[in-house]
């Protein structure tokens, strides 16, 4: 019976009608089947149906009947019988082979060969053990926006594992060690989360070849393994999510070497095996979209670092190295990267006089150690050849960095004696299963250091040809992105190698910064006059600007150069009027040295930006003892003491501080005290409070600590009447932004006290409660603000006719006004007439954004007559003015007369213009040569005429500075978009088309 049941499908498909009838006769003779049953089977025309009928009949008759059928099958069709017997036996054999494979993998992962490694290369006989060198790693779970969403331990990661999972981290963070640790945990059966996996394959993506099977055999098993490739691939498909692949080093992976692994990552649904991929941060963009779970390896905690050092060193060596780390402040930063800690430990084993201070010095010690300690291996080679080979190795590293190459071939070593570099360990050679050998520096960071060392030698050489060669490399570094990303480590190690090289690199950064400013010179007016309005119409971007990034790069280079104050004047020239951004959640160590050794640079900085987040707190579910030694003070206050120590200093002063307080649900007395200590160091202070209900009622105390406050923004934060009164008592305020106040207008509060802000130059009110009576008070109050240059009011929907009183005050008293932006505030024609009459006494007006109204277009002619006298205008908005074709033609004729040559922004959205109207308007638009953005959006969806699309394409390509055109509501088809895009490409324009 077992034979029939296990081979039921094969019997039905392969017995055939002749064999079925022969077996049926035998079964009849043995009284197993009746005449009627045999006739029923014999009459079946489809042989598979006849086979199926007989098999099910016999199975129902019991095991004795089944035995008679099997004997009859052996007699009448011995070939099929024996073939099926082999099939059963083969399946058992295959299962045995799979069990052997599991044991072979576990043996590999528990072996010394897998767990022990040479951190400095196999030629230096220093061995670390994974069991002692591994320490608990902190992981950060990240979302699709690349934001950290919570902490994870390795156990939590494995329990919440999603497929595919991506582990990202900088070089030396411990990605390889983490994946190896997972493999060992599976082999040792000490992790419950891994018991669901039948097979775990650890694969180094740097040396893949052929397919998955060939790579596994090459790296973990051996060639001609008992399981063939076909059966291996069937196993992967059958086992599905019971197979785990640990793929290490995607940043060095070349998909053509093993396309199957690329498919497994990017088309995982075809394999359905679980995949964990480790890659460096700069390469994650290639696979981030495929990751269901992304985790970033965080910094090594101080406790984990100490544990690692004590595990791999003897007590005496460990104590010595820990003392050095404690005494040398910069090394605390290196302690966060496992690779550097391991290198320091390895070097400490053989160099008792080793004193690390920077990454460059660490690598320099390693470099010199490798070259000097291995000289005996090349004693038959002349000193000249050795030095030439080492010099050419620097060229190889440097050219590789600029070509983004980290694998080298024999032809790349044409002028190099291979044995010198292999003997010293500067290069490693890989020959297994390769037609041609591949050469690689033992670590990408080491190649970057070698390249930086070589670039330093070239730039500081006494030979003119070498200096020119060095500068030829620098000429390839043209953008801030090049400096901050592609060549950052190269420049870092170059600065770390010499003070003279640091001075040269600093000159490069100055030129790059100047070139960036010059390239934007033609848009200077745009930056000057739209910066304020852009900041107030959109939520402020708290991320670093290009200038912030460049300044932080320079601080890094200063820190690495160990120049202290030797290059103080050189750095001062660079930092003059620059801004820096400090993320107070994690203040880098290099800022401490910058504040300590370059106080003159601090005093010339234009702006320092600090952000504090009230909702930032460690995940309490994490085992802090195993993950991170968190400062107790950070749990008690949101303003970290480290920030206080940086800014509260008797011999430091800052020109301007910009402080952001965001998401504060609570603000303690100590936070307010710390904030006051930080604020008192600045001559000018900007304070941005956002989404912080915890500050409500305590804002008065906060503002009392901000004596030099000039710019205040309060957004999405309710205020008490005392808070509002304190705001209006800050008479030094130059700019006040109030957005989304989330509370009703309070008697004796902001509106009543606005008259006290006599030094205000900018006033922004967005989404606040203001009815017509409030508007009257406000209008009366702003008459005192004689220095006001910017008035921005938005979404004041309940203001009624109160806007008329405000406009009258503007016209009567505010002669310094340069910007009026009234957005989504209904205005009458009377108010427009008042404003137009008043504009004649506002000679500095540069921005005029007028609100909507049903009858305001009747004032268009009068408005245009006045605009003839305002050539300085840079921004004009007539949104929702009910303009039709007639009015747009009038407007076009006005622009054609070139009265507004400096106009950069034009908003004519939500009007009632047809294709004919826009067609007549586009040609005069060419007269506005400095236009940066235009908005022609429509109230309702409509289809523009083909002729209009053609004309639009032609006009857009003639406006050299155009960056954005909004045409929401215009329904373009694929032909229209293709036409616009072709024109854009042919004319090499960079404008953005925003449409629906």
C-alpha cells in the first residue's frame, strides 16, 4: 500500500492501458476484483482514467489487494516497477544529502577557520576570535524616509525579521561580524528566532562566481559536492522561507559575476528565501527600495568598546590602551567604530609605544607597521625598487579613488613589483576560481588613506612636476557634493598627513565656495528678496544647507589635521560669515576641538544653528547594559549638558544663534536654565518653537532668558495670555512669525500688544484667529511699526472687511514696507484702491502679493499705472482675481513695455483664462528676462490647445533663469509632455514643470 500511495501519480501517468488490463485480469483471477469492476475499467477510453479508477479501487480493498497489484506490476511491467523503486530510494538518499548539507554548514560556522581571523591581514600573525571580538551592536530601524524610528538589538531584529532585510553602516561598523554572528548562532542552536531556518548560507559578495550554487560550493563547501546544482536549486525553491542567506558586502558586489544573487535581492518573490544584505551607507541607494526592513548599525557604545578591548588584549595592554583613549579626546570618536578599535588593539599587541589620536594617525601607524615589519620578506629587492613600488601603490590607490575602482588587475600593476606590495600587506591577491588575479587593498578605508597619503606627498613635494600632478587631481573636485561625499575621506586623510597639505585643501574649499557663489550671481536678487517669503510660506527646512555641509567638512579636516591653532588665520578667513548646523541629539567630538582651539573662527561665523527635540528619548525596551551607555543627564533634560559646555564659555562670543525647539511635550526648569546659558553667548538670537504644547505657559520664562532675541517663530503651539504679553514685551524683536496659533484671540494678548514691537521689520501671521474687530485693533497697532519691511498675512478667513483697515494703515504709515503678501484673505476693490493709492508712497516695495476678491479686477488698470513707477518689483501676485482673456491681454501689453525688468516671480493662478488668452500673454512674457518662477494654475481642469502647448515650450526655453512653472489643472497628454521635455533637453534647461 505504501508503494502505491507514494507513487500514485507516477502509476496513473505511466502504466498504460495494456498494463492496466493485464493487472486487472490478475486481480480478477485472485478474486480481488469482480467482473463488473474489470469491465468498467476496460471500457474506460482514457488510459489515465482507467489507471486512476483501478488504483483507487484497490486502495479501498486493503493492503493484501495492494500487494497483489504490485506483484502483478512487477510481472507485466518490470521496467516501470524498478524505476519507481529507484525513485523512492533516490528521494530518501536526497533527504540524507540535505541533512548532510545542514551538518556541513554548521561545521563550517563553528570551525576556527570561520570564527578566527587576522584583523591586519594574514601576513601579520595577530588573530582575533569572533567569540571574544564580537560585542552587542546597537541597530537603528529606519523608515522609507531614511529616518531613525527606534532602536533594535540583534535578538529583536531576528524576531521581527522581514524579507529582504538590509543592514547598512559605514566602513568598519561591524557588518561582516554581525552576519557571521548570525551564522554562528544558527549553527550553535542558541537562538530561538533562527530555529525556523533549515539552512543558513553566509556569502561574501566580494568573491562571487557563476551562480548561487557555485558560490556556495566555492566559499562554504567544496567542488563536486554530492548535491548537484539542479537538486540544490530545487531545494531552495521547495524550502522557501526556511532558507536564510546572509549576503555580506553589497557595496563591493558586481552583479554580472552572479546574476542569480542580484535576482534574489531585487526579485525576491521568485525565490522566496529570506535574505539579509549588508552594505555600506553610500551604496544603499542601489537596493533601499527593495528592503522590507532597513536597519543601520549605530555607534559602538563606550561600554561595548571597553568590553571589546578587554576581551582581545591582556589586562596590562587593555588598561594601557583604555588610558590612552581616555586622555586623547579625538579617539573617543574612533572608539565608536569597531574596525578602528580592533586595529588599535592589534597594533597595541606589537607596539607598546603606540599613541593614537586621529584616524589618519591610526592608519599611518598601521601603514608604517606593515611596510617596516615585512621588509625581511623582500630583502633580495633593492631599496630603490621597494620605494618605487610603494610610491606606485599610492598612485594606484589615488587613481582608483577618482575612477571609483577598488579591484585592480595585473595590467594595473605594470610599474609595480607585485611581491613588494603583497609581502607588505598593502595589497591582497585573489586567484581562486579566477582566470585573472584580482588585487585589492585589505579595506576600502585603507585605500582611501593610502590615496590621501599619496596626494599629500604630491602637493607638498619639492618637485614641480609632482606638485602639478597633485593639483591636477584637485581640479577634478569641483562641487560641494564631491567634497562632502565622493572624496571626503581622501581629503580627510590628506589633511591628516600634513599641515601644508591642510592649507592647500583649505584653499580648494575656498575656491569651491566662491565658485558656487559666482555661479549663482545672476540669481542674487532672487536669493535676497525671496528668502524671507520662501521661509514664511513653507515650513522651514531645518536640514543642513550646502554652506552648512561645507563648513562641517572644514571642521572635520581641521580636527583630522591636528593643527590646533597653527592654521587659525587660514581657517578664520574661510569661516567668515559662514553658518554651521549642530544636531544636538548627537554632537560630534570634532565640534569640541573646533570651539576650543579656534575661538577666532567662532566669532566670525555668520550663524550657528542648533535644534533641540523634546520627543527624543531612548527606547526603554532596549537593554542599555548590552547596547549603549546612555548619559543619565540626557534622560533628565532635553537640553544636553554637552551643548551647554560648548556655548557657555567666558572667552567666547557668537554673532548669531538660531535655536529650534520642536516637539516639546514638557519643559523642565533645568531645560530653561540651560537654554539661557546657551542664549547668553550670542549677540543676536533667533528662536523657532514648533509643535510644543509643553512650552505653553512657560514661554514667558523662556523668553526672559533670551535677552538678545531678534527673530521669533511660534508654530503649532498654543499660547496663554501671559505668553503673548511676553512676546509683545520683546521690543528688540525684528521679525515675528506666528503660524497656526491653535488658540482663540486673547483679550490683552498678541493683537492688543502688537503696537509695542516698534523695531519689528518683519511680521507674519498665518492661520490665527482674527475677526473684523481684531483686524481694526491690529491695523491701529501696526501704525507704530514704522520700520516694518515685510507684512505677510495668510488664511485669515474670518477677517471680513477688516483687511481694508489694515491696508489703510499700510498706506498711511508704513513707508519702509518692501513686501506685502496677503494670501487667502478676501479683499474688496475699495481696499485695493486704497492700497494702490498708498503704493506711491512706498518707494522700496519689491514684493506685492494681493489677495483674491470678486470685484478687484476693476482696479487692474489703476494698479498697472502705478506699477510703471516700480521697476524694483521682484514678485507680483494676482491670484484669484477673476482675470479673463481681456485682462490678461492688458497685463501682457504692460509687460511688453518692460516696466518690470527685475520681476522674478509671477502668480496669476486661479483665474478664468482660456487658451486664446494665454496664447496672447506668452509672447510678452519673454520680456521678463529674470523670471525664476511662474504660476498659471487653473481653478478647474481644462485641456490647453495644441498651439498653446507649442508656444509654451518655445517661451519657456527662452527664459534663462526659469526654475519652476506651475500649471496645475492643465491636462497635458503624453504628446504635450514629450514636446515640452524635448524642448527642455534641446535647450539644456533645468526648469521644473508642475502639473496635474
